[in-house]
C-alpha cells in the first residue's frame, strides 16, 4: 500500500485463541482473523509552527 508523508496506515490481523474463554491476539497471518485497518491523515500542518494556543482550530 503506497502512503505519503501526510498519511499513516496501520493494519492488524486479530484472531481469538482458546475455547472456554477466547482471548483476542494479534496474528501474523490472515487465516481465521479479522483484518482491521486504520488510516490517519495529517492536517493543520502549518498551524502547529505558526499559531499560538489561542489560534489552534481545536
């Protein structure tokens, strides 16, 4: 997956181990797993270096 400096992606494969009380675990393979993908985009990049705390949009 191609990403740029303004984008960050995390992919995890989560499975469950155990029969009586299944415990969620992070797996290295995709078989019998739920694939979770999270993606963040960088924003307000110029306001961090130039704005005071009063001027930030959040």
